[in-house]
C-alpha cells in the first residue's frame, strides 16, 4: 500500500527531531564533564531539550493519528489529469471518493415486496435528502425469502394461491407441502453527485416464474433483472424527479398488510414495464405521469401496436396522484390512478402477453390510514371496458357474458413490542372478479391472517394462515385449454394453507 505523502514528511521531521535530541544529550553530557562550562549555558541547553521533547511528542501523535485512519482512495484518472493541468475538477465528481457500503434498513425498504411497491424511487430520494444515502457512494444489498407451507384443496390438482403460479405442474392431489427458497434478490444502488441515482435489482423466483415445467425445471430457475433505472432528482433543490428504465408502474397502491402474501389487487393490477416516469413530491402531495412502453409488458400492461403485442411504440401511460394529510393520531393518505392499457384486453381464449385488438383502460382509488400502532388500507380497481376474453362462445358456457374486471382489498395491521422487538398482527381480505354471477370464473377471494416478528430491522420471521375461495387463473380463464364448452376455472374450489418463513436482507 502506498504511504500518504503527509505521513512521509512527518516521519522525516520525527527522525530529525530524534537526531537533535541525541545530539543535545551528548552536548549536555560533554558539558557536565567540562570544567569551563558555565551554568547559563547548561540552562539554555536544558530549555532547548525540553522544547525538542515537546515537538517530538506532537509529531508522534500526528503520525499515529494518520496511520490509524482508513487507507486513502487513489484519485480517479480524470482528477489526476485535472490536477496536473491546473484545471479545477467538477465539484460533484471531486466532492468525495466513491464508497462501497451496505445499509440494511434502506435495503429492506427497497427489496420489500409488501410495502411502497411502486414508490421505491421516493424512498431513494428521501434517503439522499436525509443523508442516509451519501453522494458518490455504492450500496450493495441482497435478500432471501425461505418458506415452509402446507396446503389442502377440496379438489385434486387445483390450488388458487397466487404466490406460486397455480398449475398442475407444481400442485398435485388434494394436499401439497414444501420447504423452498421462494425468492432471492441482489441489488446495487449508486449515487453520482447529488442528482443522479442508478438502481438495479436482480431476482430469482422459481415459484412465480412464467417459465414452463416444475419449480426445478431450468426454465423456471432463471435470474432476471427485475428492476433497473436511472433516477434524476434532488428533493433539497426541486420537488420534480425523473425515472427512466424498467420499473413497477405507478398504478394504484397494490400494497398489503400481510407479512408475505401479496394482495389480490397486486396480482390483478400490479404492473412492471419499461417506461419513463416524471414525478412531483412536496408537502404531502405526490403526482406521477408515466409513459409506458406499448405492446405486452412484463406485468399488467398491454397496449396494442398495429394489432400486435410488439413493444415498438411508447403509446401507453399511467397517471397517479395521492395526498398525505397529517392528523393528531398519525396520517391519512388518499389517491387515484388511471392506466390507458391494462392487461385485460385479449379475446377468447386468453393467454398471457397475447396481442389485443383494442386497449382496455383501468382506474384505481385507494387510501391508507396510520393511527398510533394501527395501519389500515383499502383499494378498489376496475377496467372501464369489458374483458372480451371472459366470454366463451361454446355452449353451455356461452350463456355467460363478458364482464369488466374488478379487484379490491381491505386490510389492517397492529404493531406491538414483543421482548423489545417489533411484532405485527395483520388481517386482509382481497378479491378478483372477472365473470358474471354463476360463471365458473366469477371470482377468486383471498383471506390472510398474518403474524411477523422482526429480529432486526431487516430480518423478519413470519407465519400466515390463508383461505382461498374460487379458482380463476388468468391463463385460459374462461376455457380454451380443455375440451370445448368446458373451463378449468371453478367457483367451488376452496384452499386452506399455513405458511412459515423468514425474510432476511442485508
């Protein structure tokens, strides 16, 4: 390791001082032996010796202090060139050397799939504003969620629980159980100066992958870049910000009070797409306008492009506004969203990502209330047009007309102190409605009773009891993968399950 120049200079000074001390000591010894040395000369030498000893002590302290600090980072090439040429480097670039760190609290908030799902950019901006996220720094984060569960269905091979895709490839007979790694994430957050933030998040999720086969099939065991974007913003200087890349669409709230299981509203309308989002955040008011790439996007966004699903035009968009009002007991937030092209636009038979003849807009209204140790949320989302694919043209199912898609959720959570640690108790009901009354694909409801215990701010143990009523998978929801006049959807299906697990983030 290269020694800092200042330390080298101090060491030389220390060496010279020691040499002087030795010389002075020799002179004193010699003077004591010389009979012709006066008392005045002796006192003068002693004073000089005391002064040299004090300087030596100070120099030692400086050397020790400098050698105990962290190694100094080598200046970047651009900074070295600027220094040699006499030019002044850019302040934002030269303010500090990049530091590689981990921040568990920030990492947990960014990787948490239950809270602020489509508002992660604001979390980064607020972290920069408070100093939690320093300029010119790189934060490496990661997390894993491991679960054990047991499920029982009243019908063979039909399990509607959506935290693993409901296919016969992975659920057989009337009971299923597993001990698995549900998902794993790795992310990097880099700040460049005080305006630019780069974020990337890789995800491994075999249970919710769209790949074919069982959860051990290589097609379902792929690593993907789940999110990645460049964020331009500095809330200290402007309430405006801009994000470009792959991100959760800003439609609705889609959060859950449950410790693990996502709300049915998220499963129905939680989007993921390429796009550009412009936002405004100040004094409790948050407004976003997002241009979303057309065609069939990664999740819950589909805008026809010349009758195809090719994403070659920026022709979809999402608008959202919400306001948070402080109250004497906490805070209350209300909001609304509109999306030009939802996922519910295909004709019969329905399959994921197929092209649509026309778009189907959707809207959402939502609210959230914090009152002491309690938190409540509610959301209602609906398409503005019928979903053509929910009509099966073959008798006897042709009696059921196509319907608009609706999803809603209500939940509450109570937080408490348990042995000095945070613990949450939650209850949530959410529903997906896609067919008229009496149709096999009428609806699918989900009720979750949850408990979580935080060992640290970023390590959560949890347990859930779940009841699912109805079986209405989006793929072939009204038929098409079974003999004509039949459907695999079934309103009479009931599932009961228990899940325990841990979510650990660094």
